[in-house]
C-alpha cells in the first residue's frame, strides 16, 4: 500500500510556466475526457477543459494559452475521422476561418491589455460564467423541444429552412456540402466572434460555433461537427502562437500531457457520436455546459478574498 502511495506521489509533475505540481495521470485523464467530447460534439472542448484546469490550481492566464494548444490536436484528430466520412464543408470552413483569424488577433491584444491591468483572471472566469450559462440554457431548451417534436412526428424531426434576413443579404455563395446558398457575411461575423473568445477564454469556440452554424446559418447537423473542428484547428493554432510569443504563458509540459489524452479521446468520441441521435447529443452537451457554469459561478461567489486582491492589484 505504501509503495502504491509512493507511486502516485512520484507521478506529480512540476509545470514550469504554471509554477505548480500536478498529477500526470490526472492531466492525461482530463485530456482524454475532453478529447471524447471533442469527437462527439464538434467542440474543441476548451470550454470544459479550461475551467477544469482552474479547478486543479492552474493560473487562468496559463490555462487559457496552453489549452488552445491542446484543442488544436484533439480537433485535428476529430477532423480526420470526419474527413473520412465526407462530413466537412471546406468552403464554409474557410469563410469562417477568415473571420476567426482576425478575431483571434483582436482577442490577444485585448487579453494583453487586461493582463497589464491585472484583471485578466477575473475577466476570464466571468466570461465563462456568462457564456456557459446563456449557451447551455438555450441549447437545453432547444434540445428538449426537438425531442418532443420528434416524438410527436413519430421519430422524424422536421427540417427547418429559415428564410429570413440571412437570405436577403448580399455576397452570396454556394456551399455544396451543406446544401446552402447564403451570404458570406454571417459566417465571417460568427468566425470573428469565436476568434475573439478563443483568445480570451482559451476555447476553440465550438460551443458557440456549433449552435450558430445550426440555427443561424441553417447547416445540417452532420456537416456542422466536422466543419466546426476544421475551423477550430487553425484559429486555436494561431491563438497559441500569439500567446506564446506575446505572453509566454504556454506551458509545454502541461500541453503535451493534455495532447496525448486528447488525441486518443477524440477518436473514441467520434465513434460514440456517430451512434447517437443529434438531439440526444445536444441535450448531453447542454447539461455539461450548465454543470461547469454552476461550478465556476459558485467558485467566484465563494472566494471574495481572491476577488478583493485582484481588484486591489488592478487599482494600484
């Protein structure tokens, strides 16, 4: 028993940039879990991983920059699986990417400015609580409605083609894989917003990108996951590079451990995702988002001493 305790103790790894010691198995497990989610839902998984890193004591600035790195690998692994199934709309992905890269550059500038004020940790956590709460709530309600409708219609979910303001916009383009003919402006704006969030929150932005692609752009769910992952790879790789060169907050040791777990997990997730109904996947994802949001909100409310010191350092 003593030998076993010694082994777990020895698995503590010191993270040079984060300046904390963490159990290596714990990091591999977290990476794997988030990889599975990435493959199942087409999200980079950062919106769950970054708060989980806060929970185990990694400083928010390091968690954000390093997590962007891990998302690149798990998303790449997920895209390969979708590419084999031909469920990636490369043309749509490229348009989203144009917005995404511009947004990421803007986000890193904002992040560095807030870091200089000493307010970045608080901002990152607040962003998470707000976004996860809104997105999780909306997805949960929508998924419940979809499940109800499919039961009424005897298992067939009616296809909704929204003919709204999006179809009235100029600069239209045909997206064959998605079966769409729409303006390129909405995808660019969606990409831009996701890019900013990617830089500030260390997320691939899939948890915003996926609902936006389904409800705003009207893309079929089966194409959304692969296309979202394709775009996430480039935006997060760009974000990581910017953080590494301007902030020096990318912890390589942490990134490698998360990467190994993430790549393996993404392949497993893609297989699970292919076997489940779209509505079931969405309601599961919504539940996860809300759970993480609640935990973060609690942490913010229950740690006034830390908030006070953050506020004080910002004031001086």
